[in-house]
C-alpha cells in the first residue's frame, strides 16, 4: 500500500511540475516556455513556447524582456527560400489569431536571446516577461533543457 501511495505522490508531483510551465494572459494560454543549454562563449540562445488564443479576437506577441540574461531579446522567424535558410527579426511581433495555436519552435518562429550574459545551464530557469498587444504583460520562466547534439554546431542553441 505504501508503494502505491508513494508512486501516486511522485506522479502528482511530476504532473505539477509540467503544469507549472503553463501561464495565461487574458484569453491566451502560454504553454511550456523552454530554452536549451548553451556552450561557453556562445553569444545567443533560443527560446520556444506555444501560445493558444481561446478568444474571439486576434492578439499579438509584441516583445519579450529577460534582463537577467540579455538586454536584447528578439522575436525571430527562420525560413528556407530557394534552398537558402534565412533568419530575420519580426519588428511587428507575432500574430496569435483568434481560436488558433501558434508554436515558437526550432526552424520557425522563435525567441532569440542576443548577447547573453552567461551560458544557459540545464536545469536553470530564465525569467522573462512576454508582452501582448491586448492581453498585456505576463511573467514566465523558460526552463533550460539539455542541448541537443545537432544544435551544438550552430550559432544558436536550439536550431536544428
């Protein structure tokens, strides 16, 4: 009986840890903000998350601030056009259409922590503030996960 209770308690704690990475702002749900560990001397890091708009009006992620790790955090888009990979900052932010889910992930829309102040270490959390046009500001933490082997050779953690 004690083993069953211990297993149930462990399951409940792990579920709480997963749920702890969900945030909301107005009609927006922000799921699982994560980053990846970076190499010593690596100048930038990536950030990824999912935003679901449960509302009836579009919103827009207009900025992200994370002054403890970077004085310049940008929203970027990576794309391949005519066989050439390009990455560009999105000065107008990222639209979150009504009733839609937008995923910021490697190889697409993502967060760029520029000129990071120190390497991102697995297990740490990066405090940040997301600012939406309509929903306003919401404080989140990007959980730093292990670097994937494919990312180690790139200029940015997380791009594959």
